[in-house]
């Protein structure tokens, strides 16, 4: 039978891309955008050419990028502006602190907040953001960041006609350059004063590295601009497929049983009922109490991820299933908080024996933060403000609040104070570790050394006074913590 389909009938149109894969923008970049991203690139070059050490140029780079996003990205929503201002706040600490334990999280927070501000500059809210939408916005941001250089180079491509009009001027310059070079060479050989005008001492390798830094960071700023100009991401509620309630309830019931068994083990150990077991294992109670804290923190983190994933991926439309899930999930949270407390206590016992380090301090902070997040998750399970997806935003807010507190408190100064107090009791101090700390710790080391034994005081003095006593960096590399450390050594060493 002959095909009766008309030849002019068009094939069915391809389904549109989801909004989080769409790289269209609501407007095109202009010359001001080109100038803005190049300015950010120049600032970043001043930062990176100093060995990527944090300082004034690092703060100026991130603050400059945030300003360009607001100015040329047309960011007007209050929430996005608050996120931008928060990014600038964290960028200021690049100049005020020197500890990598602070500066790396500050950099992640600053860049993440700028990107989040660009993502919600038109639509969406941090406090109505589900897990699926968070992942979609991350993909959307990556797509636009990868094509940001094309976005800001469009004004240059649109000016090709003007560039062709300048061709005679370019040809004239190309003809004049070799003639001028010959004359300059002859005149320079005849007059050393004239020759000094052209003693530029250019390093071609350094020049290429500068061009690379400027181009790379300008492209990154262009990606942020394109993200702010992008068509907004639609609200995403996650995949339609859901795990059955029975499967999720079985998983939670087993999880609760495991934690209940661990709670029973803690009771036996605390009451002496497990003494024989410990002897057979060749472990003293002191070693038992002081070990395992990192594994317990991992357990808490994994449990948090399991609860969040199963709460979002399970079909809980049935009221009885939802009630059972909430009971089992809140039970798991309560038992996990017990694990968190045990980990916190074991770490404290370990520190009483061996002193404090940045990793141990941050483990304490992480344990406390996990407890707060579990409390927030329990409130979410108990249907507090059920019409908004606020858990992700609340969790991010708690993390930002913890980082703000750490910046003000100076964790390395806290470690110094804790080790000084420990040395007064244990009459020992790990001066080799203290010598590895950054300039944030130096003023505290010199200020607290008089509170410990004279024999230990000499070790602390040697650790604190090993660094430079004068500080005169390039303006772009200036860091207040380094300056304060040099001043403390100059006056106390």
C-alpha cells in the first residue's frame, strides 16, 4: 500500500529542555560587562601571582565579582542582595585571618553565596528549596559557568565591522614597528640615557601567566553574570517515582535496632558489665573510652543522609505510613544524638590525655552542628511549616552561622588557649604542633606562655618566635593576621 502521508508534514518537535539545562539568557552582555569581568580578572591576577596567598587582593577579587554581579547582572531581589552581602562579609576575612582552617571554608562560602544569589536573582528562595531543586540549580549554574566567556565576548564579536574599519590603521602600525625598532636600536647604542627609556625588563613567562590568570578569572566572573541573566529555573519537586512506604519503614526499623544495640553496649560498658569482653579484646576501659570518635561521627553523618534521602524518596501519602515513618525517623534521630554525645565525650577524653589540635576542635564543632541539623530535621518530620521546603535553607543557614562564629572566635587561638590550660594540668605541651599553626595563633602563644611551666615556656617561645618580625608585603598580599604576628614577635621575642 502506498504511503499517503504528505511529504510536507513536519516531524514532531523535540520536547523542550528542562529549565535547569536551558542556557538561554534574558539579555545580552554589553561593553560595561566586558570591562567589569576584566577588572575582576586583573584583581584575581594580583591575588594569584602572589602564590595564591590570601590577603587584600583575594578579598578585593571576591567583593569585586559580587559587585559586578549586582551591577551588570541586574540583581534587585532583596534575598539575592542579602546573599551577595554575606559573600562580601566572608571575603573580608581573607585579609583578617591567616589560618587555612578558616580561609578555605570562607572561600567556599563566599563563592557559593555569590552563585546562589545569581541563581535566585529572579525566582526561587533559599527557604523554599528542595533537594531535587538544589541539585538542578547546581547543574544549571555549572552549565552557565562553562559558557560564561561566550556570554561576555559577544560585544566584541558584534564589533567586527568596526574592527575591519580599523584595518588601515593596523597595517600602518605593522609597517612602522620594524622601522621604529631599527631606529631605536641605533639611537640607544649612541645614547645610554635614551636607551634607559626602553629598559623594560619584561618577563615573557610571567606575562603569559598573567594573561592566563586574567582570562580564567574573567571567564569565571562572566559565568556568574550569565547565571544572573539566565532564564530562571522553575520550581522542581523531584522525580515522580517514589519508594514504597514498606521498604522505607523496614530500613528505619533496622536502623533503630542497630542504634538500640549500640545504646545497650554503652550501658554495659558504663556499668562494668562489659569488663570481661574488653579484657578478652585486650582493650583497657581508658582506651575504649578514648577511641572510635571519628567512626561515630561518620555514623551520625551517614544516618543524616539516609534519613533525608528516604524522607524525600518515599511515598508517604497514606496517613498511617507517614505517622509510622515519623515515629521511626524521630527515634533514629534520638538514638543518633546519643551516638553524637558519645563521640563528643570520647573525643574530650582523648584531648584530656593528648591535648588539642585543629582537627579535634573541628570534630567537636561538627558534632554540635550535626546535633542542631538533626533537631532541624526532626522539626521538618513533625510537619513544622509544611507548606514550605525550608530544611535545606535552614541547614545552610546553620552552617553559615557556625562559620561566622569561627571567624570571630579564631579557632587557632582557641586551640592555643585549650593547650595552655591542658599544659597546666598535664605539664606537657606539643610545641612542634603549635609551631605548625598560622599567624592567627602567634599572638595567643606569646600572650599565654607565662601561664605554663618555665621548661615548657621555652618550647612555646621557640615555636612562636620562629617567624619573621618585620612585615612589608606588596599591598595586594597584605594580611592583618600576618602583620599582627610580626608585631607580636617584635615586641615579645
